[in-house]
C-alpha cells in the first residue's frame, strides 16, 4: 500500500496562501490522492482529490507532480478557521473485494493572525 | 441534510461490559467504515464494509465486531471492552470506491472510556 509523508507542522500568516506538501513516492497508477482536514476533535472533512491532473474547488487547489510522487494542497487565502490537521491520503481500491484507507499523522497547520 | 450520525457521543463503561456504538447514514452510500483515533497514532481503520453483508478488516480489527444488515446502518460492537479500547471513534460513509468515490462523510465521533 502506498504511504504518504507530510511535515509534522507548519505555520501560515492569515491571508497568505498555505502550501501543504505530501510525498507519495510509491503511488501506483490507479490510486487517487485525497486531502482531508480535522479541526480539533471533530470528524475529518473532505477537501479535494485528484488522480493526475491539477484540481481546484471552492476550498483549495491540488497540484500533483507529473510523476505523481508528490502533491501540494494550496489554501489560497488562509484564515484562522483553517487551523487544523491536514491529512494526505492515497486511496487503494481493487474492484469490490478490497478497500483500505490509510491515514498518516498529517500536518498540523497553524494560521497566525 | 446529508449526514452520518453516531450514538452515543460520549460513553464511559467498565471492562468486559458489551457495548454497541451505532452509525447511520442517510445518503444511500454503499461504503462505510470505522476508525479509531489515538494521540500520536492518528486515524486507524478498524473495519469497513463495501455493501450490505460485505465487511472486512482494516488495520486494527482485534476486539471489535461489525455488521451490515442494511445499507444505512453499520454498528460497531465491543464484546468485551478493555481499557486499551479507550479512544475517539469515527464512522464514515462514501458513495463508492476508486473512480466512483468522491468524498467520505464522517460522523461527529464517539469518545469511549473503558475503566
């Protein structure tokens, strides 16, 4: 199963872009990259996902390198409410008989006023 | 409103007393799963279910049971709880897997303490 590595923690000034990196060097061709975040002890919240093309939604942008071995989540204008733990996940799925989701320790993002 | 509902939110119990944490989703999702979260260990998958009557072990299934008799419900059963099962538990559901999957919805969590 592909694993991910992320920095343990990061700081970002309020109003600036927050760029959160993730390495997934063993990712295989049919695996998607997902990002979730968890604010305090609430249930994790989906942010965005992608396979190989860059993706953007109302919350964030996801940049995936051409070799797919790393990606970056971009929060374009971080606010204090974006302070959370951010998880980069590689989703494994094999038809209908096997599915597994691996959460790493994530990156604790602190947005500073 | 689309949601995943867990009950109870908080539970304190004694070692060996069987308990069930319920999970229900109203989105007609096929895929459901249970996680536990512990300090320093992050979120770890306990069990998952691809569809009704289809369940499989995640990373830390020992001491837990699940059932999926109907699509909307996925209860987590601790037959004989022990203190090392003290944790924050999350249930999640999603529409499908692989290319069909968009996002997982998580419940609010159940904080379990076993004394």
